[in-house]
């Protein structure tokens, strides 16, 4: 019996034989897409994850139906609106039964069947965006797929609920971070601009949104620096700082019984908020107006640590990223 694994952005079928073999995907319309093993690697076939829809296609090796190999990557379609089931199998890192590559594949496939008014649609965009950065191979078809799915999400916004706000902000921030790390500033500018403006009044609906909104507002400020609009940049950096301050106060509220589970959020909010305050001052000629009720002047030669934006993506820490390197250089050059 063949075996199947997920490697980066491919499914890899391994056959227990020493001769070439063929894998086939039978589509719903009965069209047949075939993939042959190469002479160099006769025992395996790789198929891009974009070539298969595991909820509708059948998979064959030679003439044998092996669709069952995909069953562990399928979620129960009758429970896609079940908060407990979806959280356990997709959203909660401690309980989902997949490694990074598998989780990326599961979320990617779910985006083909979930409705955008299901807040786990946005959750899948978040998962795919984070995991994409961690993959060993980066293909543009994945970026294009996720950007298109985000546009669908944004154009079909559902009822404004705490869960919706949490995942809308999360997906927008994680996708934007992925795009900027890939130096795709055009798509990132649209996603960040729309999402930061839309969610500025809502991020307090869910105390799980503060960290992501704080970073989203920071990215909007960074994009203003990229456009050399330093006045607007300072405003959005201050929005990020104020969101961090509000988040810490809200999370430490004695009525929040999730406090111990959110201490990492508070640590992140403190770091991102501090970074935002420094950047706001640098973008405003090294000082803030007296009425801002914040530290009025940044110490000269204060360095900017962009790495605090990558607490969830340690693979990006200390890595040369053209967009973020430029923002850091421009802001440090102002004072």
C-alpha cells in the first residue's frame, strides 16, 4: 500500500516498489490529471497542493483508489460551524493533531469549502500565512491564493461578533506580515490599509485581538514611512501604542479569568507598544506633542528592534528583510 506525506507545498506519494508508477487525480467532472514518478525518484510522486481538492477529488496510484490516504487531513464537514470541534482541530496549537506542513495543507484545503461568513475561514488564512513563512519552499501561487481568499473575506464581511473580529484582524495582520516579509508591498498596503481602518473601532470587542491589532496598526505606520508620509506614520504608531496600553489594562482586569493564559500577550503588547512609541517619536522629529500624555522625547540614537514583530515567527528574527530593513534605516536616520 502506498503512503502519503505533506512536504512543504506538496503532497508526496511513496510507493513500495522499485519501478516508475503513476498517480492520478480524478476530478468531480471526471477529468483525469496524471503525475508520473521520475527516473531519478521512481518510488515517489509529488503533487502541488493547489492541484487537488481533497473534499471532492479521488486519488489513484496506477489503478488503485488510494483516496483514503487523504482522510486524516479532512475535517468533518458537518462540524465546520462547531466552535469546539474547529478550535480543537484547527485553531488551538495545543490540541490540533498536525505538524506544521500538515496544518498548512489542512487549512489550505478548508479554504476551498468554507464560507467566508464562517469565522474559521479567516482563521485558515491566518494559519496558512504563518505556516507559509516557515515552509522551505515559497511559491507565488500560495501568496496569490491567500490574497484572493482575503479579498473574498473582506467583500463578504459577516455579522460583527467578537469571534469574527478576532479572526478578521488576525488574518489581516498575519497575511500582511507574510506579504511584507516577501517584499510584496503593493498587496500588503491594500490589506493593511483596509483592515486597520475597518477594525480600529472594533478591536476591543475581543481581548484576543489586541496583540494582532497592535501589530496591524504598526504595519500601517511602517507603510506610511515607506511612502515617506511621516505625519501619518506617527499617528498610526501612536494608535498601535494606545492599543497596546488598552490591551494590557483590559487583560489585567480582575474579571478576566483568562489572565494566566494571556500573560504572553501582555509581554508582546509591552514590547510592540514600546517599539511603536519610539517609532512614533522618531517619525515626529524625535518628540511628541505635550498633549499626547506620553514620553515627549526619544533618546538620541535609540535603536529600533524590529524583531519584536516576529515573536510568533522566530524564523524571521535577525533575518535581512528589505522592507523592514528600509523602515528601520529611515526611522533611525531621523533622530
